[in-house]
C-alpha cells in the first residue's frame, strides 16, 4: 500500500526490497505522481515495471536501467495534440490542470510544443484537488477572450465543478481533455458535463480488449487496465523463460 503518497511509495518499495527480498515489482501505481523510488532501486538486483506512470517522468533526472513503464511517453502525446490544436486555429488558449506532478510535466511538454506551433497560451493554471471555486478563473478566461481550454483533473469534485461552470460561463470555448475525464463517458450522470469535449489519447482503444474485459468482469476497462495487462504479460513471459514453466 503506497497510501497514494511519495513517502508511502518509498516506504513500500524499501520494505519489499530490504525485508521481503523481492526481485520483481509490479508498480508502484502512479509513480510519476508519487516519485522517489529511483534512488532505492538503482543498481539493485530488482526489476520494476509500472503500468501507470509516464515513461518520460520516471526516468528523471537520470535513466534507471531496471525501471520501466508500459504507459506512454508524455512528449509523444503532447506533440501530436499541439499539432491538432494548431489546426483548429484558436486565437487564445488556456491550460488548466489539477495540481499534480504528472500534470506539471504534461504542461511543460505541452507549452513547449505550443510555442513551436505558435499557439497563443494566455493562461496556464494548476488547481488544487477539491477546489470548489472555478467560477472566478472561468470568468477571467472569458474576459481574456479564451476560445480554447485544455483541461485535466483526477479529482472528481474539481472535475465536475470546472466542467459545470465552464458550460455556464464559457460555453462557446472548445474544451480538450485526456484519459482521466474520458473514463466518465460510460457514466450517464456525466453525459451533459462531457458533451462536446474533444479527447486526446496516446492510441485508439483496443475494441477486442474492451470486449474480453467486459465479458470477464462485467464492466468496461478504465484508465490503466490495458497497460496493467501488458505489464502482467511481460512478467509472465519473463517467469516462463526463467522457470521453463508455461504461464
């Protein structure tokens, strides 16, 4: 249990290596948001593969040879997204994300790609989880003539507050978002909130995987289900090679 904190993640991995003698670790979850294990595992006889952390984020400030991710590279995603935004000919764009280390990295790459494309970013804002007042920010964006908003949040309260207020205060602006909000598409309670949003993602969903997942578990796969599957598949192949026992 990482307790969804950097300190908890470090403590969990330290115990697994030093006390339990673990050689293979699946995770930690959201290592880009709760970093710190790089120094612990560096040069250790342990293999770590995380299914839910940006590959670009976890290899900073140096490359760790026994740490991998099946998640996508943030810079690859933002470059394609900037190309699409540029094609929409927005005059003024705002970037609004939840205050989170992954999103901070995402914004850095996105702003650099926007600058290369000549996209005019008038505001770049990080909002704290649970924030209830999004009206003030949206009113400011409206006064500045913003016609495009890139928004992302994991926190449900922040997400719903912002999208509800955007519909009322800045209804004519195009809204773009990513995986976290896309996961609400199957929820009928969010239909009106996410209507009209353009979603960007690293690749199109695998229909076969979705069907198999639903038939087995009775629900649609969310955010990191496919990359978690990939991670497990890698480990099973590795164990099969080492033990000569078919997985």
